[in-house]
């Protein structure tokens, strides 16, 4: 038999035996038998020089191919037996794997609902930094250095040297009002903005307090805005959020950066003003602070209080979301328990 035929036969034999090998350990003896130093392949290779010239080249080539084919068969069988267990064929009739649908966090939904009330009224959405200078959080808002809310007790101060010492130390903003100042500093009146964002206060965690929560701030300044505009805009907002029948009440209050100032209450949805556990028997729920921008604040941003005036408000998003969705504990919003979140 000439070496070419012999190699063809050997290859068929090798492939068959390798294909039948029942475990990875059975493969090594086969490798030795067909490719080893004492194999027929090895003999054929060493016999090459003795062959007639016309046979020598083809036989060499055939021998190399034989080697490559046997090695490939070995590798393939090794994989089938060891590394990768045989995969069942794809069954296209099986139902597909469902991809669970994501959803927006309830706080995000409430923020979007609030912004969605103001955007059609021409308010632009703006964001500001959470790490803020004391100047914007306090001074420019007419909160003097000896004001009680300045005490570190009420604010998280950041323990690094201020990058702009003239603007005081860095802190985590305790409200979104500093963004009013930042925007007015940059732009001339008139302006209408709403500012969603996180704020921080060192409160102990309980069902209605968290050291981080969200506010939406609003600011409108021009040459004629009045308290009546403020009232109209906020009533509109609360009716959009809580339903057309919602009753609101403006209660005199004090904020250093607005004058006059008010807090806005809505009639408790649970008891319609009669008094119940939800509203602490008051019949009303406090929803936000507001007022006419204080002349000192206008002066701090180089606006002329004799020429321009405006209103500002700030509402607590968690408060609103808790009432909208009947959530009794603020901590549920931040624990990321999917059993809670997937209800929205
Ligand atoms: N910044 C105030 C707070 O956090 C809310 C507020 C904003 C009041 C704007 C008046 C005007 O309590």
C-alpha cells in the first residue's frame, strides 16, 4: 500500500476511535498511537527522504494534514467530554425568557408630575450643586451668621478647605433655595424657574424624617408678580397633584428670604379637614413654604428691589409622594426593596 492510501485509512480509523472515546483519559493513548514517536505517521515521515521525488512532496503534505486532522479531532472530543458538556439543541418552540420591565422610582414620578405642572406655565427646569457654599445656602438668602439654622447641628458641613473662601465653607445644601441665588446672579430678570433636587439635614431617621430628601423650588421674578400670582400658581399645582377638589390654605409664616411668607396646607384627604390620625387631628397637612422674595435677596444678586419683585416656593417631594400614594414611612423610598418599588 502506498503511504498516501495508508494515511487516508489511518485517519478514518483515528477519527472513529477518537469519536468513541468515552472519557478524556482515553484520548491520550490514542494520541500516542496515531501521532507519537512510535506511530506509523512518524515512520512515514522519517521514510520521506527515501521516497521517489514525485511522491515525496505529496506524502509530506498529506502527513501534515493527517497530523492536523487528528489533533483537531482530539481537541473536539476533549471539549465534548470534559470542558463543555453537550448542549441540547435549541428548541425554538419554548416560550422566550421574559425581560422584567423597569419602572421609575416613585420619587422620580412625583418630581416629574410637579415639574409637569410648571413647565406649561413657562417655568424652566434648572439644577444646582448638592455640595454648596455657605454663602448661597445662607448669607445671600438673608440668613445672617448668627441665625439658628446656621449651627452645624442643622447642617452637614464638609470637612475640607473651601475652594472659594470668600463664599464660606462647603456644606451639603439644606434646601434648594440656594439655586435661586445662583440663577439670579447669572441672569437678568424676568425669570421663571423650577429646581428639583436632593437636600440634606442631620435629622434622625424616623417614619417622617430622613437626612436626605427632595425638594422642588420655584422662583418667578419680573416687574409685576404679586402674592396673588403665587397663590394662583400654587393652588393650580396642588389641584393638579391631588385632584380638582383639593382645598388649600395659606398660613402666615416666617422665612428669612421671603416677606411676607406663608406655609401652604391642603385639607387632609383622609378626613376632609375634620381631624384624624393622618393629619395629627389638625385637618390640614403642611405641603410647602413660600413667599415674596425678600428685598435683601434681590440686592444680594444686584437686582433692584424698587424695579423687580417675585415669589418663591419650596416643596417637600417625599411629603407629597407619601400623600399621593398612601405611603406611611419615608424610609421605604430609600431602602430599595423591590417588593415596595415594583408597586409603582
Ligand atoms: N427653603 C425653604 C425650606 O426648605 C422653603 C421655601 C422656599 C420657603 C422658598 C419660601 C420660599 O423650608
